[in-house]
C-alpha cells in the first residue's frame, strides 16, 4: 500500500499541493485512488492537509473543503492525538513509514477507528517534502473486538468481573510499575447462601447474587474492582489504597451493605458475609498466592464466627502447616496408642469431695503434649473424631468400671462429645456399645455437648437425646453461655446439667457483669431443675462466690487438675483427693 500511496503522490501535480487547501487532485494514480474509495491524504510535515480523496471526506463525514483547510490533528480524537503527533514527527525525521491504530474525532458520523499508515514523500523536483497518510476504517472490527474482550472478562450472571478478570487485574498489578504500592485482594463468601439456595430455590439464589454484585459495585471506588470467583464467592481488588485502614474501611462498608435485607420473591432475606483480606506485602505474588492468602484469612473469619473480616498474616500459614503436620501424625497416633484420657474431678463446693470426673483427652506425640484445643478441630475436619470419640467413650466407661473394682467409686463419668461425633449416624451405637461392653450403669454416664452441636439440627438432636435418655444416659450443655442465644431449647431437650463456661467464672470476682451472668445462669438452672456445674474454678474466692450463689458443683485447678489414672489413684490413696458420698442427680444436695 505504501508503494501505491507513493505512486499516487507522484502522480499529483506538485505545484497544486504545495499550499494548504489546494484544489482537487489530478493525475491517473490519484484518480485511481479516488475510484478505489480509499481514505488517503497528503499532509505537510506539520500535518496541514494538502489533499484528500473524496472518500476521506465521506468516511470522516467532514466537508472536503473543511478537510483541506485543517490540520490532520484536528480530525484525530484527543486520546490518539499525541500518538499521531509522534508518528508524523518521527516519520518526518527518519523518513521511516509508521502504522498505528488511532481514533478519529467525530465528524457527523461520530468517532471511529482507523488503521493509519504514514510514509514520507519527497519529490525530487519539489523542495518541500510531505507525508502520505493512508487509512482503513476498522471501527466495526475494534468495537466487536472490544465487546468480545469485555465479555471474556464478565460474569454473565452478575455483570461483575469473572475469574479471568481477577487474573488480569492481579497480573496488571504485579507486572506493572505499581508493584510496591498498596494493593489488596479481598475474598468474600456469603454466610448461609446454601440455605437460601436450598430453601428458596436457585432462581432466588441467582437474584441474590446479582444484587450482591450490584451492591458491591456501588460500594467500591473507581480504581477498585469487583469480580465473582464462582458460587457465592466474590473478590474485591483494591487499588489506590493509602493504608491498611483504608482497606478495612471498605470491608466494613461491604459487611454493612451485605447485611441490609434483600427482597426476594416478596420475602425479606438477610445474609452476612465473611471476608479474608490479603494486603500487598511488597514481594511480588502470583494470582494464586493472592487468592490463597485471602482464602486462608476468609476461613479464619468463618472460624471466628462469620459476619466479619480477617487479615492474612504469616501466622495463619504457620497454623495451617501445623494442622497439616498434626493431621499426618494423627492416623499413626491412633494405631500407636498415643492418645490417653486424663480425669479431672468434679466436686461439691462445700467439702471439695469428688462426685464425678470429666474425661479429657491427651495426645503425647514425639515427646510433647498436643492440646485438645489443637487436635480436636483437626480430627473433626478429617473425620477421625468419630473413632477417637468412640474410643474415648469406651475407655472412660472401662476406667469407671476398673475404679469401681478397686473400690474407688467416683459416681459419674463425664465425657465430651464433639458436634461432628454427635451428628454422626453411628453415635447412638457407639454409646450403647461402650456401656454394654464395660458393664457400667448407663445412669452413671454424663455426655457433655455444646449448644452449637445441639442446634445444628435441633430435631435430629432431640430424637437422638431422647433415645439415649431412654437407655438412662444423661446430658450436660458444655460451655454454657458462649454459644446459641435462644434459651427455648433448654426446655425442648432432655438435659440434666449446665456447665457454666470458664470465661464467666474467671471474670466473676472482678466483674459485676460476669457475676450477674453467673447468677442468672444458676437461677435458670434451678428453675429448670438442672444441675449447675461451674468449670475453670482457679481460686478460693471464685469457689466461695459460686457456693454462696448456690452452684451445685465445681471443677477447676483450685480442686484438682486433670490427672492420669495412676496419679488420680495415688492421690485418692494418699488422701489428697477424697471421694464424696452424695448423689448428684437427686434434688437433695449434701
Ligand atoms: P472443656 O470440655 O471445656 O474442658 C475443660 C477444659 O478446661 C480442659 O481443657 C481442662 O483441662 C481445662 N481446665 C480445667 N480446669 C481449669 C482451670 O481451673 N483453669 C483453666 N484455665 N483451665 C481449666 P483441655 O483438657 O485442654 O480440653 C480443652 C477442650 O478440648 C475441652 O474443653 C473439650 O472441649 C475438648 N476435649 C477434651 N477432651 C475431649 C474429648 O475426649 N472429646 C471431645 N470431643 N472433646 C474433648
Ligand atoms: Ca467439657
Ligand atoms: Ca467446657
């Protein structure tokens, strides 16, 4: 084409084109060019139009007379003007042809796109060199290309960005010059979205996701973008942050807007959201690293009770690693018999005499003790808890029988049951087998269950408790006061005891607030005919206060720590621990 444009220029009468605004072109090549309908111009080195084909005027929808009086820059859109200026100047200087995609300013036809070629032309007979411009209208092509690109990065359901868009934005950040400037990726998951999908149907679930997408877009600023990772997970990419506090403010707004009710099919629906935030740490990170960190923090937010945000820290990675190690060793530990039970006395507050013990699991691994707070959640996740729990039940019942045989009659055995274990279909059988195999009376077994385990599926829980109660088993609500807020379940389930959570006991001497809670829990237990057991009693003052408020039983380091069976037996033989006489589950308390 460049050669053709040269021909065209050569064919023109140079005298005609020396001045801006020269008359219509002549010559065979120019006529050919006119006939081809091509967009072609000849301009001087400053860009003043010397000649233009009729098609140029038609395509740009400018009168030809106007074109011949103007500079080519006047018909170029602002966004491309600098590029064209450089193109012309560059070509004028080094005589090398150039080609760019440029945007033209709107004539009557509106703005469009040209594939613009520029080449240098100097007729030997003519001392004033000029530039030849040849353009192809690529407006439609650019628009459909842009449309396709946009669609390739859009989530069709919500209209926010999609997974590919997340990759693109993070890539732009990490590969661009912005690395080192504050940038953050927030991953959010809607709490309880599955319930909405299950109970209202997918149509409403989709409508909710759309609305969430729209609310998020309203919440973030221009340099920040929203995308959907899939399902009910959204990702915010926060650019242009000044500080961590800036990101936190955005997350707080997001949590707030998501908490506002949604109108779905005439019903008001409320949800919350859990968010994990990964902030740029200076080091370049890949997309998967960003998302993994945000994901880890999001799971932490869920674990801390949902409806909140959590910021990634290396500590989270360390814990994950620890969990992984624990999980790896756990399977072998079961086979190697590394798990043990220790027993903590539960005593009468007045005399300190033992009326029951609580079995607490211990894991001695490679010379160190791993705490149940650490390994129980891991066992819950990998499913080992049902084996560990069944083992603990059998082991505790066998210990009770063994102590009976030794003349150490501890009254009741309390065993912790985790939510996962409780909800497992084999639970009923594991309890019944433990009693039958060890021959202890079912009325001597007390199972400690948390409120959340009971409330996950209250109907199933009720049936299970009733069937076990029919065997004679009793139940205590563990960590009472820390979980579910509804009290109506206390009447619904066949319960025998409430364990007042350690956190209230530890604060009660100094905090009137905690004292009020403890006294409210104790009178609640009294009214409902439940035995109240306070846990974590560490001081004499706490013990006295609890006794004065009418707490039935106490447990804690003030009386005894959890002991290995042999240590427990020695303490009893030495008279350091005294077994009491009274029966816990009768109204008469000694
Ligand atoms: P929990 O059921 O609330 O058990 C009471 C925890 O408080 C025990 O921690 C006990 O050692 C500790 N404790 C007792 N008295 C005091 C005191 O005066 N002060 C303080 N600060 N702490 C005291 P441990 O043994 O580390 O157990 C932690 C949790 O692990 C238990 O909390 C229970 O939820 C779970 N767990 C322990 N054994 C088992 C088990 O066999 N099965 C299941 N599912 N969970 C268990
Ligand atoms: Ca317990
Ligand atoms: Ca407890």
